[in-house]
C-alpha cells in the first residue's frame, strides 16, 4: 500500500521541491511564485471586505513607507509589497502570500517607536520571504493527496479535515519554529535598513505585557482571555534563549547608528482612535452609539459586546445567550413584515407582531425549534436593522426572551446631545513635566478600568516604570 501511495504522489513531490529564497533550504512547495501572488491578491480582496481600511491616508502612507524601507532589504525585494492599516482595535498583524501585509490600528497604539513598527512589519515580511503560508498550504495539499491515494487503494476515505489551513495560518500564526524564523529574518532586514534590531525584542516585551494584563483583566471579570498577536507565545518571552539566538546575528549586520525614530512615530499616531472608532460605533458601558448610522441601543448589565465590521453581538455573562444585529438594505416598497419573512426563507415564523418604537417601524417574530430563536427587524433611514437572538445548546427561549426584547426595544435614533458619546477615545501626546508621575497623569485619563496600568502598557512602562521629564507620553482622551 505504501508503494502505491509513493507512486501516486511521486509526480507531485518531484514538482514540489524548490529552494527557499530566504533560508537557502530546499522546501516542499506545490505553488509557483506567480500562483502565490495571484492567491494573495484574491485573499486581499476578501480581507478588506471583512476588515475595513483605516481612513487616514497620511498614516497609511507612513506605514507603507516604513514597510517598503524594510522590504527593500529582504530576500524577495522584487515583490510589490502593500502595507495596510486595518480599522480594528484588535492587537494583530498578518501577511498574505505575495506581499500583502496588514497591521491593526489596535497594535499600532501599543508601539512606541518607528523601529518597533518596522520590527512588526519585518516579522511579517519574514513570513512572506520564507514562504511560510505556501509551505503550509503545500503540506496540507500533500496530505490531501495522500488521503486520496489511500482511498483509491482501500475504498475508504482517509483525508483529514484540512480546510482553512491556509486562512487560519494567516491570522493565527504558523507554529513556533516558523515564528522564530520570521523574527530572525525580520531582525536581519531591520539591521540592513538602518533600524535597531533590538526593537524586535522590545515588541515581544510590549505584547507579552499586554497579553498578561488582558488575561488578568479577563480572569477578574470572568470572561475568556482575548486572543493575542500570533507572533507571541507563552513560551516566547523577551528573554527567551532561542529568540535571542535568532536575533543575535542581526546585530552583526548593523552598521553605524541604528535608528529608532520615537518622536516621529508618536506624532504619526496622534489622533488615532483607541478602542472603537466612529466608523464602527462606540461602546460605552452597556450602551452602544453609532454616529454615522444615527442610532443607539443598550445591552443588559453584565453582558459583553463584540463589535465586528459585519455585526454587533451581545453575549450573556455565561456566554450561553446572544443577540446579534446586522445591517441590510431592503427592497423599495417592502414592508418590515415582508422583509422578515423573506429573510428567514423557508423557516416558519410564529408569534408575529408589528414593532413601533421611537418613530420607527418594524416587525418581530419567533422561529420555532429546539431551541427557538427570536428575530426582528427595524427600519431606519432606508436601512434594515436585523436582530437574531437565541440560547446555545438546548436552553429555552422563554428564559431569556424578555432580555432579548429589551435589547431590540432599546434601539432608537441618536439624540443631538448624544452625538459626543459616539465619538471615540483618541491617542494624544503630552510632554512630561518635572515631578510628574504616571499616577498623576492617569487621573485625567478617560480609559476604563485600571487607567494607570493601561497607560503604562501604552508607553512600555508596565508594570511600574515612570517617565522622565521631557519625554513625550501617549495618553487617551
């Protein structure tokens, strides 16, 4: 049987060996560079549908300039790299095949120098130059072929569930060896482009501190720990021996003064939204405000809000009940009742009733089942705001339906005096005066929770560092 598998796979294996341009090793790949570029282009279109581009062209140009400077010194400098800031508070960055690199503005807020920005981009460039995504895709394809070969020989399908291997790797990482390899390559590119390669270590330190703080906060509130940037692992601290080993050789490549460019970077960040942006809507306690669409609504006390580009989701404290709201455009002349019936398609509706609140027209119903689900739609300014609520598992709709309806019926147009509440918090710069300490600066902060700890995180002073007189400091107002 193994002989049969080898014969079936032999043409693919022979065609799939290529010298890695970054490492010099012979890798098993089943994709040409042209195919890699085309794949990245297709994925990039999907990424931007789900992750809006941050609408600040000056900042976008600055990030592109820093990224290009680093990429010019990479092993695949002929690729046409694009660097895009995503309008998301998440702390992440990722690369697509062929040179499409993305950094979330949430990660930008925690960096403190241009060299640190270059380190993050250099790490992602390292994934591209080493063809990590292509190597993973080729391995998954090979296992799929092996599964097909086994099926041919035995009549039993042995192909594993390898779907989404490539897409998952983009955002969640490639495993520790590939991440360390990307760190080492990125550090080389930093040194060659005139940046301090030590910035790679600083980025790991910043993000490990942020991850520790986020986990502690989640544990105190009983919430699950948030996902961290894919390049950072529990076993990958800033003093990690293997990390030092892969970054160490880059120091030898450094010549002359290695740039950090702290002040230029901080000034480029000034005005950056921290947390939610105006375009995505702003969470304040249990209330949600959206200036562009002109509405507000409220979730029950203790519920968590997840604000995504495609949906606003409320989750109960035990994560078992949810209310999701999405936006669609109804056909002209279609009533809310007609829209809701068409939207659920073949599913039957029960307990239908019109909704009239705050001058808005809508319709509500229940989708019978085990468990049943609450659905509703409200029309506002030509938009259809659709609500879907339910209980996970086999819970009863009746146990939470009053809360579901309270969320739906809290939806109303934004009042004029609430417009300011829909404005996001923003990063601002202050100059530290003699005798000023972080505790003093935190008193005027609008950050929720432990504002002093959060300000220390933003300025790489966590857990107990203090700024020096004359330093520029990031605050949130």
